[in-house]
């Protein structure tokens, strides 16, 4: 039985065309192509046009899209980071699209992300849309996009975060240079051993994380915890980084025991979510507890509790007086909890 | 339905006790504890006692274990990397174990990995066992351990590989210092922004990889490919690195299409395997093809082919003239193929 799962940040509206990353001629033609779409990032935040406050619930946050002419000067600046994101998956030109490349053969528009350090106020003036901004709280503000744009932002922001913190070679400490349309940084020291063979030091980092809903041995309660930084009353799934030499299932058992003292037996993968703050891959699992006493690791978790199925349903579907709240639907924590209340109590 | 899966390299015979990594007093006491076990690594290769050639199939490759007295001098050298691996999971002293710590309360032995640059020939003289060596081909030689030692090596080697290539701060290029018993490196430049907040630059890297058995739409053939470097006649599952901002399922679809031209629909996670060369986490999946024409990416794959269920069974269970060979049982590729021939043709 195969259930297609799709979480926020995981939709791929672009075909990454990784083979084109080394094709300089093709990339250069796309840079100045009038159909090419540029997204602009300042301090790892994308420029968006926020819904008008006075319009109430109307409208969603949308990415500001730029054409070549509007970003041309930025692309010349040495501090600018340019990432090739891919081409739109649609096979046919839409009626609004005008240009025909290569004497008639239509190609879907290419997308690039531009990361720049230029003054944010000046950058915002480049956009003709109203209410533009670079949102300040990625954890909250990047959850307001539609599914397609969320997927593009996940890719772009993860790669930009990597460039912002990995500009020196970890093997020798020298500077590195951007290559392969933003997906590689090579050491500029020609003696460096990172240049011999293929090494992960040159490629963007993705951190696997486990996030799990722990189910009580009775099948009718689940374990949720809260960190001090959570909004009042909010509880979520436990989570933690997969360590070197560890499987996903063992990481689930170790993190649950570390954070709550609860021992876990069987673990089942449910779905995953890229989380671009900065570049995690959240592996969502159901975990069956084989003990029930809770003893929290106070350095990480403020409180952990067993919640009954009824309490959880009440909280998710806004009962009159929910005992607690869960994270929003865009999070895999929310989706794991929903998944659990949707399946039979006895796994 | 939850199937416990265990792949080679994923058994955890040690409790990592991550909370102890910052407890200097406890760690120091364990260093000189006579029960403590040290493993020795030279150039990322563990010292092992290989089975005697003249003894035929008898015996397996085993890790050489050292006591404090035998490595004491190495621990003083500044170039030595010392990693705390954890403590044995057993709750009671075995009859052979003599020491009782803290006036009577027995504690399970702690394990450490020692990474050193000292002359390998001299290091080998420290071991009293016969036929010791530092194997040269990790991809082959590290597959000869028992399940428990394989799990320990997966952890130790991944962390040591990270230290060997990440000794400079990627954010500012300065030197870093080892902390938290080997699980953290902090920048020694007090002005560095990597010291403000928590950042992945300080923690060991784990690279998520997808590895997938692609099943033909007819359910009775699977897609296997070979790289130029494979032994003659060997075919395996396709695989590739998960990219930033990508889900496991999308990475499967992208890599299969890139490498073979075959389009994939549903993807199902099966099990995973830590692969410590240097530090991958192989996410094993079954993928259902929705197209069948093959067009290989010659830069990566030499040949890819659909193999029938009969051909695969023949190859795995050594038919008279198998058309091809698959990787050994210690690989997740082997286990995915086995999994497929064990399940019903119609998923
Ligand atoms: N790749 C990483 N990025 C950030 N923090 C990490 C990473 N790996 C380990 N950590 C540590 O893990 C802590 C969070 O705990 P957890 O998410 O439960 O594993 C952080 O405060 C760091 O000390
Ligand atoms: N973390 C990484 N470590 C090593 N190679 C990588 C990594 N990320 C991307 N690559 C590239 O991916 C190629 C292997 O292709 P694949 O395994 O199919 O993704 C390597 O030759 C590198 O060019
Ligand atoms: Mg955690
Ligand atoms: Mg934790
Ligand atoms: Mg952790
Ligand atoms: Mg590959
Ligand atoms: Mg590939
Ligand atoms: Mg790849
Ligand atoms: Zn270098
Ligand atoms: Zn630094």
C-alpha cells in the first residue's frame, strides 16, 4: 500500500535540470532570456508581496518575480550569489508567454535565485508590486506561501544558507569559488587535498533530522513536548538530528529516550519534509513506545506529556476549550499528528 | 504493519550517552578506567585482526581492542583525535569483567575511537593479536566485520572522516578546536559569527542519499545499473545525493530520471543504512516506474537494464549461469533487491 505524501516545502514545480549546471553557454543564454524569472533574497529572506492588511483574509503572500532587466546590474556585483533553480515543468507555452527561443522551439522559463547584500530599502524599490518586504521571521513568514512557491523557496534558501556560512574551505581554510550554477564551491588553493577526488566539502549540506509522533503502548495517547521558545500552550512532536553512523530508526529511539525518557520499540517512516532553516530534511516517523514514564531533558524540553486521542482531536479541530495547541498545518509535526488520528488505534 | 529492518552498519551495540559528552569529569575517569575499550584508526582505517589465510573460512575479521595503558601515550599527542563512542548496553558485569567502579556500583565499559597519524607499522606492534592490519579498501574490507562491530565502525569512521576534512571553520577560515568528546568543532576566532547561535558548521555532517530499486510497470522486472568502476558483470540499484530543499521521494524521481531516463511514480521507503565512506545515510526505497525506455547518463552510469524476476532470483541464489551479479548482502542495494523478490509482484 503506497500513500503519496506531500508536505509543505516539498512540491517541486521546477525541473532542476542538474545537467545544465555545467553548461555555461546554456546558462548564459538563460540569464538574459526575457522569460527567465529571478527571485531576490536579502539576508536569506525572499522578497514577497504580503497580502494587504486592509483586505482582510484576501490574497496570499507571493514571491516577487523579476525579469533580467531589473536585476542585470546586481548580477555583475562580485558579492551577488546566483543560483540556477531549474525550469518550469509545463511543456507548452501559456498564452501570456511571448518569446520563442532558438528560432521557434519553445523552452519553459528558467528560474534563478539572486542573493544580495545590497541595501534592502533600495532593493524593494525595484519591485512594482505593492506591500513588498523581506520577511524577518522565516520560521513563521515562509509558511504563508502557496505550495508551489514554498517548494522553490525551500530549494533556494537552503542553497543560499550554505553559501552564507561555507565560503571557506573546511579542509585548508582558504577561500572557495562558486561553481556549477551555485551547487558547488571549490577551494581556490590549488594544493588543497579537497581538489583530489570527490568530497562532500564542495557540495551543499543537507542535515537529516528525525521527527516522530510517539504512540503510547495502549494506542490511544501520544507523546508531545514543548520547548521554552514555543508559543504558550503549544506542544509538538519530539525531533533531533540524525548522528553519524546511525539509522533513522535508531535516531528516533535515541532522541525520544534522551528528550523524554520514554523507550521506543517499532518505528515506521511516514513522510518527510525539507525545512530550509537552514537546510534540514525532516524524516517523519510514527514510533511505538514500550515504556510510559516521562523524564524530560530540561536543557532541551520544558515539558512532555501524554495526550489522549480525544484531546488531540479537540485541539486540531478547534474544540471549545482545547487543552493545548499543535503547530500549523504546514509543519510535518502537524501532519504526523493528523496521520495518527486518522489511523486505527492498534498498529 | 511494521517490519523491523536491520541493515549492516546500523546495529547500535553502544548507548551513545550524548549527555556525557560535555561531562569532562566523567569522561576523564573513563579514559583511565581499566574496563574502557579503545579502537585504533590510522588514515580512517580501523586496526583489525584478519582471519588467518591458512585457516580457510574459519574466523571473521575482528576489531583490535586496546586498554588505556596501551594507548595512554597516544592520547597525549596533539594530533590524536579522540571520540567517545558510548557505553556497552549490557546491564550486568560479565564474569570475565573484573573492575567495580565507584566502590561497588558496576558501570558498563565505555568505548573510544583513537584516530592517529603515527607510523602504522609501529602502531601494529602494540597489538598482541596475530595478523593485524589497517585494511586499505574500506568499501570492501569494512564489510567483513560482525554486525555489532560494523555498527561501531560506522559511527567512529563517520566522525573521524569529518574531523579529517573539517578542521577549518567554513564561515571564516580559521582553525577550529575539538569539543564535546569529538562531536563538535568550534571556531577559535572569537569574532566569528559561527559562535553566535547554533549552526551546523560546528557539527558532524551526515549526507542523505537515496538508493532505489525501480520496479517495471508490469511488476516483474527491475531496473539495475552499473558504473564503470564496478566489478565485471555487477549491477546495482541506482542512487544519488538528496539535494537541498528536496524530499526523499522527489530525490528518487529526479535521480532515476537523470541516470536512466525512466520516469517514476509512487515511491515507498523500505529501510536505511548508514554508510561510513565518508558519512552517508542511504535511504532505501522501492520506486514504481511509469515509463520504460532507458537512456543512461553516461557520465555516471555505463549501462542500465531491466532484469526479470527470474534473472534476479537466479543471480542472488547462484543459479548455474547467472546473467549478472548483485552487490554483497551487507549492502542495502542487496537487501532492497531481496525485499522485492520477497513481495507480491503487484504492489
Ligand atoms: N547539524 C546540526 N545543526 C545544528 N545543531 C546540531 C546539529 N547537529 C547536532 N546539533 C546539536 O543538537 C542540538 C539540538 O538537539 P536535537 O535537535 O534534539 O538533536 C543543537 O542545539 C546542537 O547542539
Ligand atoms: N555530498 C556530496 N558528496 C559527494 N558528492 C556529491 C555530494 N553532493 C553532490 N555530489 C555530486 O554528486 C555526484 C554523484 O552523483 P549522485 O550520487 O548520483 O548524486 C558526485 O560526483 C558529486 O559531483
Ligand atoms: Mg530535539
Ligand atoms: Mg535531542
Ligand atoms: Mg540530538
Ligand atoms: Mg548516482
Ligand atoms: Mg546521479
Ligand atoms: Mg545527484
Ligand atoms: Zn582547501
Ligand atoms: Zn570561524
